[in-house]
């Protein structure tokens, strides 16, 4: 298993430079858009950590959301995003480390970031996500409900492990098999909806 210090800015930037972005599904995650299509607060402060190509951000803007922050550690990814969303004032693009980021948000969207970090950082991830959310804020998204045979990233896991991690900082409203996965990930994902506090 690769250690946390190996999965750094250089590692991820090289992946972007070499176009090794197999995690990118080429569109906004259907599970996330399904949830957000019923989310009423269009001016909610939304953070998408480890955002990659941030297809969700484009979908959100198209559906009237006005306050979206994207953060990624890879300079190449950020350069792509800044060009892609140059004419979108509703989207702020930040090059930086999620674990060092400061801010207060109503909603965090999780899509392939949690599985990209070393499992030894998962406890830190949960605490940091909670610290970035306002009271009553929500963390929603997808987690792999499978143990991968090869060395990550991506890193898998299973429901009981995630439940014990997140319940320390969140009320778990939903953590169940995802019925809106893309076909290649069918039956391998959990959709979760957590509330801070």
C-alpha cells in the first residue's frame, strides 16, 4: 500500500500530466445529481474536495447553484479547471490541500476523493470535513463498498468501517447501496448522506 506521503502533489500532478485519470467518468455522478436535484438551497456554500474535472460543478451551475468552491492539489488539474470555468463567477477554483483548507460550507460533495487518499488519513478526512461544515451541514456522496485486489489508489472499504469512522462527527441519515451508480461501478458503491452534529 502506498503511504500518505507518497500520494502527494507530485504524484497526482504526474497523473494529470500523463492523462492517467481513469477515475474520471466524463460526467457528473448520477447519484450526486439525483440528490442535488431535490436540494432547495441554490445559494448554499458547496465544497467539492479533490475535485478533478469537477463535472458536478458544471451541473450545479446549470441548475441554478451560485456558490461552489473547487479544491484540488494537482496544479495541472487546477489549470484545466480555471480555463474551463473562467466565465463562471459562481465557481471558485483553489489549488491547495484539502487538509489545510479553511472555510465554512453548507454542503460537501464526495466523489472519488475519499478513495484516493491513503486509508491512514481517513480519520483526518472525517474530522476535517466536519470542521469545514457549518452546524447542520451535509456531507453527501459515494464510497466504494468493495475491497480492491490490487494496491490503491483507489482504496476500497466496507460499510461497517465507514459507519464507525463517520459516526464520531456526523449523524448518519443514509449509507446504503447506491442505485444510481454508473454501469462499471454497479453494485460496488454506497451512497451516503451525513449531517454534522
